[in-house]
């Protein structure tokens, strides 16, 4: 009897393996509509020089208007007018909220919804004390054989300059889009709040004018190479179709306080430590959102045969994959709301027992978890019930944009035209925030993708020392933006 069962199990397993091997052979990328890339010679060095000049303007982001060096933004604006004369001539330019820019390039057909191309002019400051660590000064815009160096080279003056180059070159060829093209360049993405946010002001202005955008393209991940020997060798264009929410929760506990000379064994700080432990040992529930299936499925189909043998069984593998991913901190953040206790405060003096010890915990919410849910979660998992919770900088997670939109498919078509059979365009979730978040009320197709071909190590250099962009990636990105604008601006 036992042998019969064993043979039965082996037979089922054998059938499963055979079916899998056959399925893997047919598990291929979906057909993408062909797109012919127009041959166009980009003068890469000229683009690099423009970017270098733009990096020299110290358009540093500040949390409030008072600290902003508006003169630097003005210099940048004037520079753009000077270097991109056709854009200056053929668009209307508005300065919104002191420093943000809105250029409108009229299309042939006023009945079509305009398309938006987003970028931000501001950059993060260089961390104090690290200025000397840069190989080339952060605002020098130094150019060597391979790179343009400096703050903003990847985030995201590169993007802004390449969009300008693309539009200027299309204008020089006499191209006129079918729909209006809006270039929307915020001035405080890196430090924006509800009150100070150029992107929000532009979006509000569009709403006021009754304008609904067909799509917007903003910063997001880059074009990253996936190369695992024998398993996969492709470029990954991960397009952000949603972004996580954000809230800082200040959690204050109540304790007796008093003089430290008569301190109990455990002071209020011990309660605080328990609170941190409660929060960290009760992580949010993870969720496999639909974009994850599409992401893994699209990548899996592009894998080499051994990779496809595994990935064609994605529905069966999902629980295992979810289990593994939740155990890797960086990967877990795509599956759940992230809890990060980052600040704490005891008493104001060393000889005073804390009466109102508090911690501040930063939460990055997964779409589906609201900020109310975060507060409920805190009240549920923290063992002390007499706590005050204060919400700071709350921002709900965004909606998901569909991958079926023309704009998403345009990225797919253009990337495939640029790298035939060697690129995967898949949806993903943006962990941080972008200006495009504020366009939710005037647009349903919000995409976050920067077409710059950079290594993962370089990409992670964003906001860090020695930020730099390969010159080659600039030229390719100008071509990408030209083609993307042509496809999306069309009927
Ligand atoms: Zn940015």
C-alpha cells in the first residue's frame, strides 16, 4: 500500500515536471507593438555641457520659502531661455509659486487632453562636513571622459535637461504634437510640504483651469541591468505606478517623573523602550498587491530557460516568494507598511525623571493601509493604553495607475525599440515621494520612470557623495524622451 502511494506521488511529480518544462518553453514575453526609433544624432557632449552648467546653479531645496536662494532659480530659468531658444519662442512660460515653471507647447488638436512631463529644479544640499569627500566639487558640474559630476546629476537635473533637449530638437525638426505638451518643473520637491509645494501649486492651477492631463511622466527608478549568469540578462525599466504614503507619529507616554535621587528601578524611559519593542516586534501585515504579480511575471518571461522553469509557476511560488521577501528588509518594504522608530526624547535634564517621554516613528504606508490604520495599529500593539499620538507630515499612499494606459504602453514600445528583446518594462511601487503625487486630481495615468541607463551602485548614489551620471546615458535619454513625446502626444 505504502509503495503504491509513493509510486503515485512520484508519478504526479513526474507529470508536473514534464508539464512545467513544456510550459517554460512557451512562457515568453508578450508581443509588444513595434516602434521604429527615428535616427537622430544627439550631440552628447553638448547635452553634458548643458547639464554641467545647470548643476552649477545652487538651486538647493529648503523647507520654507525664506531660506531659498531665489536668485539661483532665476539664473537657471534665464539659462534655459538662452540655451533652448525654440522652447522660449514656441511655448508660453509661467512662473508658479515663485520658482516652479510651467511651459505649454500647443498641440494641433485642442480637444485632446494635454500630456505632462515633470521634473524638479531643486536639489538636496550636500551634508555638512562631507563637502571634502567629493572627488569633484558638488556644484562644479565637472565633466570627465565618462561622467558629469555633481549634485542633481541623477536627481534630477539630468532628467530636466534631457526633456528640454528632446523638445528643442523636435521643434527644430518642425514637429508639432497633436496634444498640448506641458512641461512642469517644480522648485521644492526635495523638501516639499502641504504648504510649500510648487508641484501642488501647478496641479491646483491646472484643476482651476479645468484641465485634465492624459498622463504625466516624472522621476522614478532608472534603467537597471539585471544580469544573473544563466538565469537572466536584460535591462529593467521599472515604472512606478504608485507611491507609498508617509506619516511621522509622535507617541508620548505618561509617567510620574520626579527627582532621580529617588528613582524607581524602571523610569519612564523603560516604558519607552518597551514601546519601541512593541512596535518593532509587531510589523504590519504584508500584502501581495497585483502589481507584484505583473512585475515578477514580466521579468520571469524574459528570463533564460532555467529561470522560466521556475517563474512559470509563479502562482504556486507566491507564498514562498512572499515569505522570503518579507525577511529581507529592503524587499519587505514593497510588501508592507514600514515601521521605523527614528527619534526619542526623555527628560530635559539628567537629574530629572522623564514625565512625558516620547518617540517619533516614521511609517511608509503601503497602498491599502491608511494613516488611520497606522494609528489603530499603534494603539493595538503598544502595551500602554494611556498614550498620546500626534500625526506629523501625513500623506496617504497614492492610487495605482493602470499599466494598460497609452502612456505606459508607450514606455514599453519605446524601450523595446531602443533595446529589442533586451528590456523588461514592468510596474513597481515607489518607496519615496515624487512631485507627481500632487497630480492625482488632474491625472489618472501617473508614471514615474527615468530612462537613464546606470548601474545599481550609481543609482544608489542619488543624494550621496559623488553623485554623477554617465554621459552616454544622457544621449540615450534624449532619444527616449523624443520618442515618448512623439508616441504619447499623438492621437
Ligand atoms: Zn528627485
